[in-house]
């Protein structure tokens, strides 16, 4: 359910899976590392759903611009939620590619949390995401 017309629909966040190799390593960590891990709070627990962040979407090249360029979304959502929303808004076909960049510099991973990207790369209170149909940078 969205609060306003400029809110991106939320999706549930899946907990990251632990590989067998990682679980073996975790069993043999030194005592000091084990103590630190016990006090570790995952980022998904810190990003409360009510903490909305502002995303500013900008088209690159011949890619069509959206009627509305500023949206709000929960910080605990993954970047892939934004990409799916953008594909839906642009009416992309399943075989169409879309490339997204933060501040026209780099393409984040689809599993990156938007809250983390916002904390590290927001400019003037907005996470600026550029998008296009072809590779634009790098």
C-alpha cells in the first residue's frame, strides 16, 4: 500500500543466505571476532520501514523521461525493487535492457540496500539515479 502517488511499492526483503563455506569459517573464528559478531545488528534491522528516502530519476540520452521524477521508497528496499518499478513505468518488455547509475558514476548491485546507497551517495537529500536503454558509462 502506498501513502502517496510518488511512493514506490514496497517488497519484502529476503535475508541473505549463508554458504556452507562461510558457516565453517564462522565456527573457527577467534574469540574476539565471535564477540563482535554476537553484537552485530544487520543493516536490514537498522533501516526501519517508516524511514523513507527520496529518489530522483533522470533519463539519459533518448530514453524517455518519466512524468514524475521524484519518488519516495523505504530505505530497507533493495535496488532491484527500484529497477523493477522503473521497468514497469517505462513499459519495458522482458527482453529489454535498462541500465541504472548512481550520480551518473557507477551501477550498484541489484541487492544493494537503497538506504545504504542514500547514506553514502545522496546529494541535497536525493539519491540521484540515472537510467538508459544502452550502456552509458564504463
